């Protein structure tokens, strides 16, 4: 990520740098989603973790927005940056499902 971020900064959000940045973002998001599913499979569907996480709408929304960002990079890189920014905002907002279960002793 630091390489792609620096490259984008040096080339002032050029099309190729924005596409590369989006591809790296989607790879990270996919890795996180796979890890989350593996933890759910290991812990079980009735575990406190599964109850705390519930559905994975943030993960799915992130991947969709990254795909839209990569696609829009071919036309206007600043639109892609908007999609990447929206994903960051989604993840900054705390997940209420997790907050409700954070004090659970088994989590």
C-alpha cells in the first residue's frame, strides 16, 4: 500500500496509479473477507463472534465500491477516489453489532 500511495502522490492521481491503488485495496478487502469467513467457520455459526459480526454488509459493500472505483478509474480517476473515500468512511463509523457484543466475556 505505501508504494501505491506514494506513486499516486507523485503522479497526481494518474489513471494507472489509481487503478493500481484500487486493485491493491480490493485485494486487501478480499483477504479480510476470507479471514472473517474462516474465523466464522472455525468458531461456528452460534458463537459469540458470529453473533457480534452477523452479516458482512460492510465487506460486501467495500468490494462493490472498489470494483466501481477501478472501473471509473479508466474514465475519471477522481471519481474512483470518491469511491475509495466512501469505503474509508464506512469503516470509520463503528459497527453497532460489534459494539453491542464487545463486552461479552466469550468474545
